[in-house]
């Protein structure tokens, strides 16, 4: 597999996601021998974890600006704070 030489940690999120999509398409095609399917699945799981880690880090950095009645910024809150109980 040509993509296997790429270090996942050196990939951008978009590169990792594209490769993950390629892996999924190959696995779904059913045209891959069993041993290759296992290798592809392992690579796909590594890519999925890397993408999820980057998404989690991005979400942690996203903040929502909170405005007062006059529309002036008063601070920030975590992006997902509204969804918490």
C-alpha cells in the first residue's frame, strides 16, 4: 500500500481523512484479500484515532463569544457549554 509509508502524525487532518475514506472504500469493495483487509483495517483505525484526536483538540479550542445586552463582548465560554446540563 503506497500510503502506508506516510506517517499519520505528519499528515494534515484533511490528508488523514482522505486516506481513511480510501481505506473504507477498499474494504467495502470486498475485492481485497483477507490479509490485506486486516492491514487496511488496522491502518484505518490508526487514521480514525488521529482524526478524532485532532477534532477533539479543535473543539477544545473553539470558544463562543458572549455578548451583553448592548452587544459588547463580555468574555468567552466553551463552544459546547450550552449543551451541558
